[in-house]
């Protein structure tokens, strides 16, 4: 809770800093605030997890680990933001403030124990992003992204709310323990309202995590938003949504899995194929990453499909691997777009020669996304496939393996462009700024560390 | 009970009118009437707070906003995007499936269920306040962050940039 309060106050402090035009202080203050919040989260680790504030929030190891991941990712992304926002407009303080508020929402979503908090958390997280997606006000794509995200977000929230209402109608409570008690107490006489509620919650959450067939907003929104905001959306928001998804289905709906397993199975298969095949078709790196993020949502849903003791750690490891690689991928794109003016694959030609460090870290990120051994992505995929294996979803595994191979193909394409194609005439090599170097090296080291010694993360749960 | 059926009939009638009128301004006006019938429903259910909020926020603020936007947009037949029949048919089928799901869930519900008949004083402002400031205090406080975010964002998007001026 202390972390949430810290972040709320940090947002307001940032607004005041903006008011007094102390622009130099913005980034350091934000980072210090994030560190303090991180400290509070780590301090809570040893404490006994009980629902607080009339059962509204619970800070168990699940919530804390996902919150720590969200805070660290935000810190990494904000490190890249130096000189990024000031190129867009003069109101930088508000951007930092909105990101921090959005992070507050993500922490609430990670730790909810009552649907009221889930709803408010998701809304805080998304409302800030509707605006951030549209901060390039003169850019039509940015406007489109913002509007589309807003309309689809409002629509999916409608599904979520209706689901919550139906569940309340069946059980008379918003509290997760109460709902769980209802499922346990009445195994035979579960109200049809409850089933309809599960369906609506499933649809609402699939919208939020961007799983097909509810994914159609993802490519346009990710493509149109400023790259830094896309990075935030595709990492922190996705991680938090998955935490909410897993908590709800693991804690409350697990006993009713006969009902929702076929639906989720269909969603996963469609997501994998739509995501991977569309990603294969793209010529733009940004759009490719957007579709690949849809595909990764499909892999992460494996953990929810086959709930078990390893679900939480599996989804966490996968989220770490995917987020770190995404940060590097989008970070590289920021640099390439800035200096070469294009986000097509061709713009990456010759990077291997002109910027060896950049090329190596990006290669590592792509290999991790593809799931090559010795990277974190491999461990994530391995854990996901093992959980699905335990439930004997053999067909699903075969389809997923086919998809993983398609994935390798389009991730390797970037590497081919960087190392085996020479740059066009007239492109000047650029120097990597120090903050980018720092973030990329940290992400690369973490990717390798998790890949070689995954026990450090799995042991957390 | 007769009042209920009469008001329910009016709600459905005006809701259908909202969809079927060609003129967007008329459509919005029918929507206002639909919301007004909802307000009557809330009063019949003894839910004062919901009735007042519905009346002020939905009927007042949001509908006026709708009307303004419509008048500014200058909608007519030329600017209206044509939808293909396929999309219409798909939309109808999907909508009907949704109705079937929800009605199926609602049909079997037992009307003597405690949550349905419920406590008739539940919607009174006094009881609502007691719950809001006791059990639901944390979400109530947190919604302030939501409102602040929305305010900051609205100003950020609407304010003129100095560079451009």
C-alpha cells in the first residue's frame, strides 16, 4: 500500500515541478520516487499477506512480484525518455505524471482482492494511456491511435463491468474470497448468471490483454502511438492485465474450468495463428512487434488454461522475458527512427557494422522473443509448454510449436537485415546515447541471467 | 406493478425509436427520454441516489454533450459511411447471440433470491453513504486519482502549445 501512496504523491509532486518549470528535476525525481516505491514493495515481501481495507487489496508474493516487475520496467522505459518527450511538446511534466498515475493503476490491478479495485485500477491505468497515445497532437496516426484505444477500451470495460454485475447478481459480493466461497459451497447449483458473468469477464480481459479475436485494436494503437508509450503499453499494461487475469481465474473460477477451458483454448489457438501469421507479413518493425505482442499474449494464456502450482511463476518468467526484450526492441526503434527516419526493416540495414553494441543487444532481444535457449524467452516458453503438457493439451502444443517456428522466422529477419545487408548510401552512422546504452546492457544482462539461472525467479513463488 | 409495466414499455419503445430514427438529433432526443424512464425505474425501486445521479449526469450533462457534438459534426447522408449488408447481417447474428446468452442467464434466475428482492432501503442515500465511507472507502479515495488523471489529460490535450502559437 505504501508504494501506491508513494506513486500517487509522486504524480502530484511532478505536476508541481512542472508548474515551477524545473524541467531538469523531472526525470531524477521520478526515478527516485520509483525507487522508493520499489523499496516499499520489497519491504512488504516478508510480511504475512492478508486482505487489507475490508478485503479490498492483498499484497501477497504474487502481487508484489508483479508490482516490482512493473516498477522496474517503468524505470527502464523512463530512462529512455530523456530528450524524447521534449521533442514532442513543452508540457513534459504532465507526461511523467500520467505515466506514474498509470503505474499506480497497474499496481492496484496487480493487488486487487475486490472487483471495485480491479475496475478502478484498470480505469486509472487505461485513462492515462488514452491520453498518452494521443500526445502527438499534429500527427493523424497518433490521434487515430488515441481515439481507437479510447473507444475499444471503453467498450471492453463495458464487458468487464457487465461481467462484474452478473457475478454480483449471482453471489451478492464483489469480494474474491466471497466469490470463491460461493463456487466451493454450491458446486451443483451455480446460477446461470455466474456462467454468463465468467463469459463477460473473459471477453473483457481478453480485450485488455489483446488476445485474438479481440486484438484488432492492438496493431493500430501500437503503431500510431509514440514509440515510448507503445513500449509502456505493451509491457507494463500487458503484465498487469495478465496478473489480474490469472488471479481471477486461478483463485475464483478454477473449479469451473470445464466450462471455460474450451473457450479459452479456442482463443489461444486463434491468437497464436493470427498474431504470428500477421507478424510474418509486416514490413514495418513497429507493426511486427505489435503483432508479435498479440502472439505472445497467446503463449501467456497457456498458464491460465492449465492452472496449477507453476502457473504464477511461469507467467511471471514469461512476462519478464517478453518485457525486457520489448523494451530493447522498441528502444532500438526509437534510435533508428530518429536517425534514419523510418520504422521499416530496411532502416535496420548495416546496424551490425555501424553500431555493434546496439546490434548485439537487439539480436539478443530477438532471440529471446523467438525462444532460443540460453535466453529468458526460452525458459518462459519452456515453462508455458510444460504447464500445457501437464494437462495433455497435445494438439495445442503441436500448433504452438508450429507457431514458435513461424516466430523464429520473422525475428531472424531483423537480424539478417542488421548483419547481412549493407546500409544504403547516405545514411550516417549515429552514436548511441549513454542512457540507451545503460538500459540495453541492463536488459541484455537480465535476459541472459534469467536464461542461464531461471531458479532465481521461479523460486520467488 | 402496472406503473412498472407501463414505464418498462416506454423504455423499450423509446430505446427502439433511438435506433430506428434516421435523424441523429431525434435519435439523441429519444435517448434522453429513454434515460428519463430509467430514472423513473430507479425511483420505483427506491434507489434515490441512482435516480438523482442518472437524472443529472446522464440526462443532463452527457446528453447535452451528445447534442452539441452532433450539431457541430453536421451529419448528413453524404458523410455517413455505408455499411455493407454482410456487416449488417454479421452484426445482427452476433447481437442476437449475445441477447440469447444474457436472456438464458436471466430466465432461470429465482425471483425469491435474497439479492433480487433484497433490502428495499438499500438504495437510500443514507445507507449508500454508510457503505461508501466504511467498507468501500479505499476505492472511493482511489477514484480521486482517476479523476485527477482525467483532468490533467483533458487539459493537456486541449491546451494550446506555446510552440505552435
